[in-house]
């Protein structure tokens, strides 16, 4: 039997040169509102981590696309738990990556925007001590006042966006107010699930790593059910060394 790729689907291709990747993963021009890209890697059987971390699933091209997405973004959005588990520090692009950002009219380094209901970030974290730009901490008024004060004293910008939980629509509004419309969300699964439930996801870049892991790792998103599944269209497919690099876009009204 001959298997045919549907005529209206994007071609499956091998990676282009660097400029080709930049064009493929560029944010839309002339944005008048925040555009939220979510970036994830998973195994073929759906695991989001190996031994608790995503880096065990990553490939060389996945790392390249990960950094490219950072370089094309105004801000990096991430849940606090993921940032701690993955050992985040501030984004510190080298000269070549700073030049790429400059070509796109971006600042030398994007800030990290953390989402946390508890504000339980150590003031000695590398996110505060090893960074070129201070992080923005989006939290809620129920987070302990002493923790909020400690992070402010350590240099973070602490922004209240709700009472008992973080209102993600308010988060995007606050980023928009700062001129940060190209948003690169790096997870984790709880934050991704909340963004889906709030209907705020515009784009998903998913690497499918050619591994079977089983175990008890979660899927890339979990949380409350949205009122209906969110339809996406497949925009591009790359493959290299058995891995697939998928880019899905939300159909805009």
C-alpha cells in the first residue's frame, strides 16, 4: 500500500540552515497583542521527563530550537517548580545570539517571568544571582508577604495577579503593558494545562524524541479540562536522527 501525505499538509523536511530555522520559527510580524508559544519535548510514549528532567529527552536540534525560541522572544515564561527542577539561571546569550536578537530589534537578553502561587523562590537562586536582567515574579496576594518582600529585596520585580491563584490572562496583560508580546513558555505541565484551560495558547512547538521511557512521568500538560478541546493546525514538520520537530498554530479568528 502506498501511504500519501495529505496534499494540504506541510512537507516533512530536514533542518534548513540557521536563517531558514529563524524564518520557520519566527513570531508573527506586527503583533498587537501577546503571542504565546509553548515549547516542549516528549518521548514517543508521551513522557515529559527522564529521571525527573526534560534534558534526558532532548536532542541537538531540540536544544538549537529551544535556544532559538528564546532568542526570538521578548520574555521567557516558566512555572517556578520547573525552573527549580531544571536548574534555571537567567538567560545569558553569547555574542552571536545577542547579535541575532539585535537583528530582530530585541534586548540583549530576555527576562525570565516566573509563575508561582507561593513565591517560594530562594533569594539566593541563580535566577536572581546569575542573570543579566532581573526576573519578573508573577504571584498572588495569598503568597506570604515575607517571601514577596525577600524576592523584591533580592532584585526581582514581584507582580500580584490574583488573590488565591495567578490569573494568567492578567499575566499576559502585564507583559503586554511592558511591550513583551513575543512570549516563549517553557512549561511545566501544570502551567501549560492552566494556559490551555484559559484558552491562551497560540502556538505549540513539540519535539518528539525517539525514545520509549515508560515510568511515571507526566504528560506535557495536565490540569483542569477546558470547556472544549482547542483545535490546532500543523504548520511545519522537521525530522533529524529519528526525532520529529512539530510546530502547531492556533487558527486565529
